[in-house]
C-alpha cells in the first residue's frame, strides 16, 4: 500500500512541477532532458552502481528499453507543454484516463476478467477526457478558435501515448523482468531518453535555436528524482499485485487525478469551467467503475 501512495504523490508532482518551471521561466525542453539525466543518476545510486553494460544489448528486454526511452522523452515534453497551456487538471485526466488502453490489453493479453460495469467505465472515461479538455469559450477571431482546437488535440495524444506507455511497462514487467533486472531495465530506458534529449539539445544550441540555461539542470533534478521513484513504485506495485493490474492501475490513476487537481487549485489557483469539473467528476466515476466493477 505504501508504494501505491508514493506512486500517486510522486506522479502528481511531475505534472505540478511543470507549472513551477513555467513560473520561473525555465526552458521546458532542457528541464525534461536533465530530468532524465537525474533519473539515471538516481537509479544508479539506488542500484549501487551504473548497471548498464555492453552485455545489455543482448538482453531480451533491450529493444523495449529503446522504444520506452524514445517514448519517455517525446511524451514528457508534450506533457510539459500541454500542462503550461491547458493546466494541471486537464493533463492529469488525459494522462491517467489512458488506463483504458492498458485495461483493454490486460484483458486481451492476460485474460483478466471484465464486467459490464468496467465496460461502462471505459465509455464514461472517454467522455470524461472530452469534457475535461473542452476549452472555455473565448471571444476572438477565427485563428484563436483554430488554436483552441489544436490545443484540444494535445490531451488526446497524451491519452493514447500514456496508455501505450503503461501497456508497455506492464508487458515488459510480465514477460522479461524480475527482481534482478528491473532496475537495469529502468535505468537503460532513462539513459536512452537522456541521450536522445542531450543530442537534440546540443544540436539546437549549436544551430542557435535555443540558449543553454544552467538553471534547467536544477529544474531537471527537481523533476527527475521523483520521476524515477514514481516509475519504480509503479513497477513494484504491479509486481506485488500480479494478475490484478486492471484494478491497480485505475486506483493509482484515480488518486493522481484527485491529488493533482486539488493541489493545482490550491497552489496555482487554476480555474476550470463547469464542463471541466463535470469531466473530472466523470473521470473519478469511470476509474472507480473500472477498478471495482
């Protein structure tokens, strides 16, 4: 239970931290890159050494760590941008209602049981994403309307991207990982994300597309240490409750939606429309139906 609570709090912090990055005018992309450097450092410290070696290339999980690393750096940048544009609550709901994707795969791949209540929960979850992400009405020109529609698509991408990421974590954990190699896998995935990010950052700085910001290093570690442990705790919870991931993931996500929304309302005074609040309420109902149905 303690690892489940830690996963909820640490995962919520990841989204909230992007508001802090925005408030201090720190480059989001650089913060995300150094976040993964921090994940590698933290993971190596917890592991007692840097576990990745040339022999890791021959491991059955290695190709998955490459895919996961690329997904990490891409999705996390998108989450940071969307959080700053649309708010913590919108991103949390889109991110955590992505449980629909691993839920479906858990039934298909592992023959986990489903009920009509869970199916109803999936339908409500899709509606919840729409309502939570629905932009407030604005008076303005047509260009602003098109911009709002484009922003509305970002949570949809996060929805499917996060769902596929959770599905990948569950699949790899079930198929390839045990107590001896799970840390190596995580650190390898983080290393791939850090390396890809550093290469992209160096290229952009060399081309004059951005300036290096030293304070992004501090921001990266502020995000990265909790980020590592949020994934570590999730893997640990899934391992402790093998065969019941279709309930554990929804419970975890329901906690994240509630915790991060309340925290953003208190700390950042985020304003939501009645439609958005309806979406949040539906999200909690959907997660509860999927978890306990």
